[in-house]
C-alpha cells in the first residue's frame, strides 16, 4: 500500500498550506475557473453539485473580477487548520484586475489510507 506524506494535525494553529496539497489545490482553482472537469480527473475531489456551482458562478459574478490561476504568492497568505477529523483550508484567490483578491476558497481535506480527499466548502469574501 502506498504511503502518503503526513500533514500536521494541529487544531490550535493556522499553518501554511503543505507542499503536498498545493498542486492539487491549483487544479481545483483551474476547475472552478474553466468548469472543465478533466482538469481534476486525477484528484480525489468530491463532485460539486449544480447548486454549488451556481453559487460559485454567482459569487464570482457579484465580485466583479476575473479569477486567475493561483500564483505562488497565494501560498504566503493561505492557511489550514486541523478540525478534529479533517483539515480546513483557506486559499486566497487572485484576479486579473486586482492581483490578490478578497475572495477565499474554503476546502475540506479528509485523509484516507493512501490518499487525501478534497471537498468544496465555500467561496466567499470573509
């Protein structure tokens, strides 16, 4: 059975997003931008319902800027925290018009025997 890199389970601190998740999270953002599910075919990512996709589109439309791929700068301010059963990640998003935007993608990550499973939680301005 393959071994996955273990991520710290510290519920008392906000920690930088681990390297092991960064490329997968970048793919999730690409999926949200392009709506092309082939972008995340290699990930263990819970499908987003039509209702949640409508919510994502509406949130982005109301925000009024064009989301772009995650730059390296996103990892300087994004964080995660252990929530007793899963990790909650807050990913700072970027836009074409602003660079760093006020939008945040919130993703839950669950650990299984040999992989991590990602699940969309929210896209909002905190």
